[in-house]
C-alpha cells in the first residue's frame, strides 16, 4: 500500500490554524523561515506527539475507509517487468513460516523470525543485485511495540519477552553513529497481524487499512520533522501481512515457504525497491533496462539448447514439409547402426555375446531387446551408440552418445559406490562391438571401414515398457506406487550426488509390478554440468529458464509425470511450442493449483507431495526423499489404505525447505 500526498493526500497531515480553519501541513512547512511556517512546524510536532492511540485513530477513520476502495499501487505490466528483471536473482529465505492449523502461542517466535528473514532476503537481494554487489546492505529489520515505543530486533524482543506486543516490522536505514532507531529512519513498514481480510470477501478489512494509515502517518510526520533524514516525505509504502499466509495474495503457502514470484510477493518486492530508491536514489541498473534484457537472455538460452540457430529469431518450426521429413529420416538411417533379429554381437575385451531379439519402440531407434547367450532366459536392454568420430556431424548421434557413453559413466558411478536399487537400471555389460573379419583400424580408439567397428554398446537390466506406451489414467494405487518407486530411485541417486535431468513418461519403465527410472545419460553431476534435456512438457521451470537443474528439478518433473499418468490435461505440443509458453503453462497451473486439485481427486498423498514440491521449486534446498519415501512406503506396503489416502495431516519434516521460484501459489 502506497500512502502519501500523491495518492490519498495523507502526506499532507493537517493541523488547526489560528483562525480555526484546517491548514495543510505540507504548505505550512514548505519554508521554515517565516512566522507561519514556525507555527505550522509547531502544529505538526504537536500532532506527531499526540498520534499515539491507534484505536482512537481507527474509530475516527474507519467509516471513511469503508467508503473508499484501496487498490494496488502497481500495474500488472510493472510487476511483469519486475519479474523479468529479477529472473536470475535468488531470494533465499532461511526461516519458514509456521502455518500449521495447530500453531500455538509458542510459534510466535518462529513467525517473527520468518518475517524478519523474509524482509531481509528481499532487501539484501535487491541491494546486492541493483545497487552494490559487494558492499554490505545499509538496511536492517527492527520491530516496534507501538507508535511511541523503542525498536527491537526480534532476538532482543524474544529475550526481553516483548514478542507478544510487537505490531510489525520496519525496514530501517542504519545510522552507525546512533545505535537508537527512530521513526524517521523507517524506510517502509509491515503491519503484521492475524485475519487481515474480510470474512466473506477477498478484500482487506477496514481495521487493517486503518492500522496501515496510522503507521504511515507516523512515518511521514517523523520524516517531516526530522533534521537528519534525506528521504522523500511525499509517500511511504506500508505492507499489510497476515501471519497465517501473508495477505490477500498469499505470500506464504501452507508449508510456510515464500512464493517469490507470486503476485502479492512481487508487489512487496517492488514496494521495497521504490522505498530504497527514496533513500539512496536510482539503482545502477533500472528495472526497465533489466527487463529489456529478458528477450536477449531468452534467445541466448534457446541458442545454447539448439532450439534456434545464432541468426534465427524464432523457435524452429514443427511443421516440416514431407520432403524435409524424408531427408531427416534418411540422414538418421545413414548414421545409425541397424541390427537384425537373431544377430549376435560380441564385445571387445569382455567377450560377452548377446543375441538381438527386436527393436524397442520409443528409444530413438537405438535400443533393442536382447538376451545374453550365457543366460538366455533373462531379457535385457541393449543400447547401440555411435562411434566418437561420427558424433560431431550429427546431432542425432549426440543423443546416442548420451544414451550409451554418458549413461555408462553414470551407471558405473552407481556401481562403484555400491548403490543397488530395483528402481535403478543395473549394468550387465558394456564395451565396443567386435566385428567379424579382419579389422584394419590403426589405433585402439580408431575404426576401420566396417560399419560396426568401434560402436559402443551398453547392456542393462531390467527391461520394461515405458509409461508413454501404457493406457491412462492410472489407478490411484498404480500412481502412488510409481511415485514411490521413482522417489526411491532419486533418493539412491542423490546419495551419489547425481540428478536425473530428463524425467518423463518415456524414461520410466514398468516391469514385474514395479517402476524403474531409466535413461540416465542426461544426469547432472555438479553445478557446471549443463546436460539436462529440454522437454517443454516435463522439464522443471528452473531447467527451462536457466539451462541447469536446481535440487528440486527432478521432483518437479515427477509431479508433471504423475499429473499426466493420472489423466491430467497436459498442454499440447502446439500450446507449448516455446520456452515462454511452457513457462506460462507451469506458472498458470501452479498459481491456480490445477495440479494439486486434480491429484487430490486421485490421492491425498499425491496432492500433499505436489504441495510440498510447489514450496521448494527453484530454490537451493534439497528434497527430503527420506521422509516422502517412508510415507509412500507406508501406503504401498501397508495394504490398509487403498485409493484415497487420509494420513496426510501428519506434520512433514521439512527443515531444509526453501522458497518457491515464482511459479506457484500454493495457498
């Protein structure tokens, strides 16, 4: 809420003149050199001294407030520009808001610590991103008890047992020479109380608005009378936050995480930005200029992911003509080794031999069902790669490199660390094809003219059918089991610091009643690894926006898969034909809680999991796989709760939960 003379004429605090008429203070104190200005200054000082009773203030003003409407001071376009400008800024909130329905009086400490941390995260991130990258922020958070009281840090208020009487939190401009905080140092103020909205309307209650106006008048009067402040006294921004969820636009979701890109949160960020501008002047780079760079950054990401060429300005079109399709198909056929049913492959060095059974559909034309001649009863998956000398001219063959050479590396990491799970593929054998006849290659890593010479092979177990080939919707039991098995696989991979990076229905197979997460070629090992695939339907929002994974990216992709297999309406390829449209689809689904509501019709546990993921997407905080695997195990293995799960009211341990990236409103 922006309050001041430019909007509601509240910056022009009134006082009685000598003849009894009403005189605007700002006209009176425009010059303090004359007698009238001295009288006006004295009157203003008297008003400030008497402005202490918030209940009396509310009583006189409430009727006027009820007759007026109070809208957001920011246009949607302005908020969108802010969102684009800050797309790479991390707002890292460390404390969570305790939003449990069973919250007791003892949680008030956590509430104010979370509020302090929330405001600090906004201010600190804005300062270091837009004003001074290296220097410390000149602002801190202090809390008053009432209009004329001292200011306390939250820790000091807790120590002195003043917490119950705190009325809100102020962003304060620090004065190193004076340890005491005054009202004229307040940059903006957050009124913090329960039930700030009307019972039957999504509008702010009149009492909440009156409290905001009271503290706004207090701040503006203090600035007017101050000998030290350099800030403008034209207006002040006052935030009105509900200690349950943050406001009419829910700032905190039901797990207590800040939804940083939620509309309400963006308004708070923008109000903080303008408040800092009042005190420190314009930032080094403006919001408008940073937002203008959004298109350039987006195009650069497209080029990096080969969605467009360097000279192109649009996504590569999907509708090729028939002639172009034929050329592409011929190109692929020329570069890929095709194997026939019954053909026997022998691998160099290990001399394992495998017989080809059939080509498996949906695996980029590189995966076959095969049998080991030593153990012919167990079907296996055999990936056929491309020789390294053929990788550069063909992007299609690069996908084979991920499927074979890089997946071999990842699965060997699992094996070397002793990670064994029925939900992860296990290496049976790998190596290069030993072809019949004489080999004329000049070096061990070279190749001769034989089409299969040096071609890498990866053989894994088990084999199964991808989810993309199964009929949907899945039953509640199958969807829960699928989620449990995938979480188990991700839990095991996390112990080796590995993220999958390409979770989609094609990369989850079902066999013998359980599910296996396969195709680990796009897995990410560290922050410098930029291997995750770009899947406009199933990739996480962070992966689409930044070209790399955050700790919750795999879990977010899994939620989209669950939504798909349960019969949820996914966006078509025509609807998500670009990264922008894919991000908008995700933002809309999370903001309107489409995914949670749909999964809630299938299983309350799946809905709870989606709510949890909504709270941590895009943050540096890890998914607590231990807790969720345990909860799903109780349902899958318990056998008592079939269909809808009703045990989700149990508190979830989420100490490491961070904040939302902006794609969700989990309220």
